[in-house]
C-alpha cells in the first residue's frame, strides 16, 4: 500500500525519506510542494531528481478525501461533503470574512458524545479520521478557493470530538503550524472540546493551540443533560483543566462556547451562574444562537433574550460576543453538520469506554 504523504508531519516525512535513503532536505522540499503549492502529482515537482520522483510515484501518494458535495450559502459560506471511505462522509465548512477566511474541520465520522442540541451527535459514530483525512480538508479548501492562501484560520469545530482522536489530530495540528506547510500561528488554530479532560492535558503538553470549550450550561445538573460527558468530567474538574491549559496556551483566555436554547439555559439566573464560573477561569464567552435541525426538541432563544443574557455578562466585566449565524441555509451552521455516517452501532460501546 502506498503511503499517503498528507498524513505525515515533518518528523514523519523525514522518517519516510530516511527509509528511502534520501537526505532530510528532500523531505522539506516535498512538504512545501504538497502543502504550500498544493501539488498532488510527483511528476510536477520539478526541483526533485527524476529518480526520486519515480520512487515517490511507486511508494507514495497525495490523496485527500473525495468531494461528493459542494454547496454555497447566500452569505458566501461554502460546505463540502467529503467521502472518507465506502461507508462514511464528513463535512467541512469555509466561512469567508473581510479580513480572514476560517475553515471548520471535522475530526471524526460522526460523534460519540451525543450532545442534546447537536445534529452531528444524532447521526451516530463510526470512526476517527486519519491525519491525512483531517489535513486533506485544509489541503482541498486551499486548492478550491480563490486567493494565494485563502484559509487564514482553522477551527476544529466540525464533526466529532477532536480530543478523542489526538493520535491523528496532533500530527494534523503540527502540519497546520509548520512554516514549511501551512504556517498558521497557534493563535489562529482553535481546537474545540466538550470537556474531555485527559485530552485537554495532552494537548497542553504536546501541541497547545487556542482552546474553545463547549460549555452550554452553567451548572452540573443542566450540563449533565445537555453535554453527557459532564457526568465523567464535571465543571469543577473542567475549570481546573482549563487553568492548567492556560499555562501553555497561545492566548491568555479560554473561549467558552454557549448555545442559546430558549427556556433551557438562557435565563438571567443562568447568566449570573456563568459570571461565577468565569471567576474561576480567565475566559471569554461566545454566545451561539441555536441552529435548528430536523426532529430537534429545542428552539432558539429570542434576540432580546440573547441581548439581555449578554448584557448581564458584560455588566460583570466579562467579554461576551454573539456569533453571527452563517451558512444556516445550507445546514452549515454550528451544530448542524451531519455528514453521512452509515454505522451507528459503535456509539454505545464508545460511550461505555468513555464513562468507565
């Protein structure tokens, strides 16, 4: 089987070239060809010796997920459905803004965590994505979009829980940060988690980037219902993990994501509870109007309720922004990504392992 070079970070690629009997600088050349010039054909890597190009053609490939769907929203948001194997497809979303372009990347086919308000969680869980499948989303986006380097920011907020797939996510992050690959700063790469504490600690130690925590509730009783992983990793322990992370984080705050659910988590009292929680962790809040999906039991909080909620946080001295809903007309907004997950039988086993 050929080695997919999209799945190798700098160290992995250096090892691969050493096995081929090639010098380390060749690995750097190919890293630049693949990720900076977005080249997938070794025959076009003109500054490599023909013998090396032939060797790479025989033993390696550059293979991203296959595009099976490409839709654009009225606001310019673009969503790709990407086939990763015979049974599964995942989704990636590009969000253009005046001064940046943000790519929302998936890390799993489906999601094991089954958060109550998330469409992805309702699709079930099949498997982790490989490093090549994760990086392949960025590689494809840069190839398909206009401009020299259209993706300036990456958020791992697509399908899946990134911190349950760190063996593949960390090499992908290293490629995103590598100056010979995508050259993004740690502040421009964000990993979102529902609060998997061992993963937060490992990310801190191995590849700290900006961290966002999907909070969605200010107390354990409510969060147990909305974000089931809270039963294993409650808020008190999550706050401690966030503070440990801040020791090495590229930003001096944690972003708390908070989806606004009408009559569920959006009262004045909930806001005051958040103020108390923020006293334990240096943080900023990103309030997210709920994005509906078929058969959802929740409704979006009214604009006035969201404004009042944000005002309570602001009067307490906290930074609270309300996310502008993007791409909801093509089901590309936060919480709407569903993809295509054929095997929905593995979640029960994975949940048991997670809660053990």
